[in-house]
């Protein structure tokens, strides 16, 4: 922190005070997942029974009856959902971002302005319209349909980010490739994509995190239990407050968080690229 003009113990103390409630919440979650009973922050007894869901036989949705999915079905669905959103988003955003950045076509500025406007709309205002569209296309209660919905809502932000990364690349690099006989497509794939790899990695991590933590769209548009994600399953454990097994809830919650925590630890430098790499207009 000395590089930013902050010296002494005061900034560190302030940061600890600010982060203390969050640290206590995560600490309580970890302790509660191994505790027999909790009263406030004090555990009474220790047990591994809260993690009994890990001993269930791994199955996939095509092997599971409608009423008997287990944690592995929800995990598999969540992985499919998150990776599906990431792959579609990256492909569309890299192509669209390149076209808006490099090609001078009619309506380019209007398209860019429309992209920003679309990003400003709260997704919750579109729920009724999305329901009608999914029902019309026969994609309601299908994981693929919700993936397409989430991708479409992710595109404005992703296109704008990738445009910024493509803008930061010198035209000389691209012109040299075109002079050497490369087509636009080959230039995009062979030359430009490797140069914007930090942006692609940053957007991939951000999109995956967004998909993994998404609750609203899977909850509303996938009523089938065999196609639901971990976030919906976690909510179902607290549906009836009279019979909630809080030890199980905290264990599943911690299980749900662990991949994200690990991903964030190893990929936080790529997430920072979203705000520092694509700055040129």
C-alpha cells in the first residue's frame, strides 16, 4: 500500500475492521458445516454427517428419476450451464468486438450505442418476455434455453469489453498481416485473438462466475428438478423453515462456494484486466 501513498498500520487496521463482518460470516459458515449444533458463533459438537451428500452415488440427469436427483446431478447441470454460457459468450463477443473495432460499416456507431443501452436494462424486467419467447421456441424447462437467455444478456457487456481490447492493438500489426495475404478471418484467428488473450481470459472467468452464481433464471425457467442447478437446489433446502437442516445447508453452501473461491484466487489478475486492459475508445 506504500506505492499508493498509504503508510503505517492505520490503513491495515481500517481494512481489517471493514472486512471483519465478512470474515466472521465465512468463518461461521465453515464451522457450522462441521458442527452438530450452533448457538450464535459457538459450536456444540462436531460431525461429518452434514457432508453425507458427498457419499451419494454419482449419477447424471439421463440416469435419474424426476423426483430423485442428487448433488452430482445439480453439479453437472451447473457445470454445463456455466461452461455453455462462457463458450457461447466468448465466441460471439470476440467476433462482434473485432467487427465493431476494426470494420467501418454503416450503423457502426448506432450499434455500439445500442449495445450500451441494452446493458443498462435490468434483466428482471424482461422475465415475462423471455418466458413467452422460450415457450414459443419450445425451450422452456430446458437447460439449453436458459443458457441462450443468459448469453444474450451477457453479450452487451462482453462485446464492449472485447472492443476495448481490440482497440488497444496497433493497426500496423493487422495491416502487416493483410498485406502478407491473410484474409480477415485468418487475421482475426491467427493474429488478433492471441494478442487479446488477456481479455478473453478475463471475460471467460467473469462469465463463468456469473453463470455459476446465477439463481433467478434457472429457478424461474427450469421447474424440472433434474435440470436445476446448485443455486436452486440450495434454495430448496430452506423451502420449509420448520424442517431445515442447517448443518446440511451450510455444508452444501460451502461445497457450492469452494470452486468459485479457488477460481477467483487463481484468476483474479485476469479479472482486473477487464477494467485495465480495454481502456482505449
